[in-house]
C-alpha cells in the first residue's frame, strides 16, 4: 500500500516556501500512483491504479487548462506557476480521499487556474482568496450542467479547506460553496415544490431588516453591506458581480420608446466589453442612493490607491503625518499615528513592530524599514483588482481592517472587500462572529437571528420581475427614507 503523508506547514516558513515544500514532498516522498510516477509529464495514465467496474477504459489525469479541456484537448496545460501545485495536490488528495471520478477534481483545479488568470494573478497559488473561488464557482455554473456544477463546487470547497488548513494562503476562514446539489426535476410541482420555493425567498422580516440596515447605516461596514443589499434588490445580480462596480458606473439613457432609463455599468474582463444592467424604474432612487453611499465610503481608500499608482516606492502618509516623511527614525507614537491616526506607546505597537521584523534601537525604528514593510503589504496584482478594474476606481476598495469592529483601521494602505466577506456579514458563510443584522439587534419573528443569502434576494427579485416588476408595496421598505 502506498504511504500517505499528512502535510504540516512549518511555522518558520512563509506561504511561498511552505508551498514549495508541499510540492517537493508530493513529488519526491509520496508513493501514491507508484514511486516512479512520471510527475513532470502532463498526462498521467492511472489505469493500473483506478479500476472502473464493468469497463475496460483508460483512466488518465490530464493537466490541461480550462479552455483546452472544454475543447477536449490535452494542450495547452495549466499555468506554469500553477501546474506543479495542481499535480502535487491531485496526488496528495487521492491518498487522503480516493475517488474514481477524477474528472471533477481536475475540473476544480482548472477552474481555480482560470479564475486566477481572470484576476490577473496568473497561477499564484498563495494569492487564492474567496473572490478567486467565487469566480471559479461562477465558471462552473456557467459551463457545467446543473447536476455537475455543485459536485465540482464541492471539490473547490475541498481545495479551499486544504489551502486554509495548510496555511498556503492568507485566508483564515473557510470558504463555503454557494451552490447546492441539483434537485429532482420531478419534484418541482405541487405543494411540496411550492414549500421549497418559499424557503428560497427571504422572509418579510428579512426584507425589512435589509431595508433597516440600508437606511440607518453609519459606519463603513454598515454602509458597504447595506448598499450591497440594496443593489441586490435593484437588478438580478450576484454579490461577486456587485463588488466589481466602479466609481462613475451610473448610466443615464433613454429606451427605444424614449423613456428615461438608468443602469449600472460593470467593467468587462478577458476581452469582453463592459456590460450594463438596467434598474427597475421603481428602484432607481434606491440604486442612486446606494451608489452615492459607496462612492463616499470608498473615497479615502480609492484616494490612497491612486497615490500608490504614482508613488509605488513610497508609503502613503495622511496630511497630518506628512511631516514624518523626512524622518530617519520613528518612535512608537509616530508609527501609531501613521497607522491609526492616534498616539499609542502601548506594547501592542511594539509587538507589531517585532512581528514585522523591525529592529528597535534606542527606542526608535528605522523609517526606511517601516516603509518597506508597509509597501510589501500592497495587495497582490496592485494596481489592478482584476482585469479592467483598478483599486483607485473600485467602489468596494477599503482600507485594511475597516470592516473589523475589533481592530483599528489602517490609514496608509488599501484593500478590497470580497464577496465572501460580505456573505459572512449577512450570515451566509458563518465567517463573521457578528452579522450586520446582529449589530442592529434585528431578529426574525421566532426570535432567531436574521440570515440571508444573495441567492435569496436574486430569487425574490426574479419572482417580482415575472409578476411585471416590483410593486410599491414590495419596495416600500427600501425607499421609505430615500
């Protein structure tokens, strides 16, 4: 029997070095598929190891790209930076969770590779995050059947769990696939089917809770989440589409009949043109207010991003600490002012400096070393969030920890609010300890916490659209304070 090795990341190594260690161990130490497996080949014949009952078929693992696989080609391969990891993971995971249906596991790897390419992160395994995984899942929904897509999404979830547990990515919360197993088509009629459909709809209390958050939002987390929920009511869309909106996305036009119409423009990617989604006339005021809130709350983060586009070798300093740019050394108060806008000589600042490898001499730290550490934390792929979308234009650009009520916002860097983070804040993934509804003490009729998914909102809006659009009663709670 082949030896099974459980990979354990080394605490003293960063993600890239642990990744290299994982690949080396899977290449050299594993004996899954025999010790003499031709690891460097891009097609593995596994017929001797995987027997399909009642069939005399060859079983092959073909490490081709997503586009090549769609055309039943073995070339071109996965991205060069992703290829060895894909082989290592495939071999490693077969030892832990053997399967005869290797195609689904390979499909998941191809989807992640394609999503990394679309995000401008060609093959960078350590850059995989919830947005990349969401994109991969969207590709599965788009290109696979309703029965196959959830199964491949399950393999994506398995891959995500491995990456998090092995500390090969910056994600610290588990990613949960947003699609479920396909239902039996024969069960879509009758009272049982109607019960299922109603469960897919957000409750009246949930709709009112979403409206409450949108209308009463004050801090950044509330403004981002409330505006997202409002926009999901304005046109059928997924959260991972919403977070790609950019400043200046509003479109005012006229229909073929001369009626005014208002829409939102999404940036194109992979060579595709921009797309416009037109807003229900009754929801235009809601959409405009949501965009205005997002424009205002993201303004500082976008300004920081714009500064770094022109000054990639210098740290961004807020106007009140710009005088420190000429300093040679910084004390803990200075660093606290740059990061948080307040003085703090506490051990927390000094502990942070120690973790970042900043040496303290006579109670002070080198400005150049501090600047270098901050610049190293600029997002992967900066200045682009994804092809066609820059941080400086993104309505969902944020500053680090701006969504975290327990940590202070950093004033000198820019980040990005992913669809996974939003899902956690409305109770979809369980990724946040407190949802935005918990923050407002909003509960359902039975006293249980309010929880919603973007799919529920899309289903609700599609149902209204099939009934000739949202009525005034349907939207009253959202527009009452506009």
